[in-house]
């Protein structure tokens, strides 16, 4: 499947599939060098819900360090950033939050970025979408 080359340092520290910066390694896939995180190397599809629950329940994460950036409905193209600690519920296709007097339910498809503001680690980065095969 993959030939592992090694841990990545420098500019190529982002998974080419999901945008994560956690555990990125350079591997050879189908004869070319690619940079993948641990989840993508194992073929797992990590969902927004999985990541939010991981931050909540995994003791290796400090929820106070994380922020979530999502598309906000006020204006097209607007984004909003909230601290992870403002999440009040994690549902099957959404999360709810209460932050600075604002309460809302956000569907997972509007999440753009989950980032650890203390370390700079990115759990997921969906700001740039890959082109479909039809667009090439």
C-alpha cells in the first residue's frame, strides 16, 4: 500500500487529503511521494464528529486550546471562530454552541477548520477543496 519515507519537517507538514498537521509523514503511493496523516495512511475517514468527540474525551487534548472556524450565515463568505469550550452539544450531523450571547446549531458541512491555537496543530482543514475529476 504505502512505502513510508519518514516524519515530515519544514513546509510539507500538512496532510494532502484532509489538511491535518498531526503525525504527517511522507509516503510513496502509486509511485509518487505524498504527505499523509496517520488516519489517512490507515485508510480511515475521520469525520468532524469524530474530531470534536476526540477533543472532548481524549485526555491528550486540552479543549480550552482549540478553536472551530465555520461558515457563518450572516453574509456569503463570512466565517466565525468560536472556542471549543463553547460547544454545548455534538449531534450526528451538527454541533450546537453558546458564545458571547450567540446560540446556534451548525451543520458539520459548514466547518472549515479545527485548530489548536496553542500549538498550531490543525485537526482538519477544509478551507480549500480538491477539484473533482470532472474539473481537471
